[in-house]
C-alpha cells in the first residue's frame, strides 16, 4: 500500500463492546465495507499496527495511549484490500457505461 492508492474496505466490523467504545470515543467517522477509499498517509504506529489515513475520511487528532502520542486515529491496514489498475479501469468503464445508458433514456 502507498499514498494515493485506491483500496476497498473488506472489514468494517467491531469485534467487542470495548472496541466499539474506543471507536465511538476516537473516530467521528468510520469506514464502510465494500466502499473504495484513497490512501492519504500510512502510519507505522511504533511497529504495533500499520494504520492508514484516508482522503475521504478525516478525524480529529486524539491522544492514543498505546503509542503514547496525539495523532489522527488511523484505520488498520488489514481492513483494506488494494485495488489494482485493472480493477480501477473496470470500475471506470462500468460507470461510463451506466452514464451512457442513462443518457439514452
């Protein structure tokens, strides 16, 4: 993964009540499964977990105890799958075909 790359969310789940509570406290906006996003930045998070910041979602910085610093909370990279150029092109072609069909109506 790299900044500027398109990714699709494959996991927006919250596995426990504790995690849900943490998300509600730290994220104003959450990701949605099957939605395509653009990577804005990749955060190493002190080698604990690789996180990604997205162009389409910006959350305010918060203090994160696990890494002992204030930053924008990142989404775990494991929650996304990279889109390759073929998939991007296929999606563009699908949208263009749909627009053409609508214009014919």
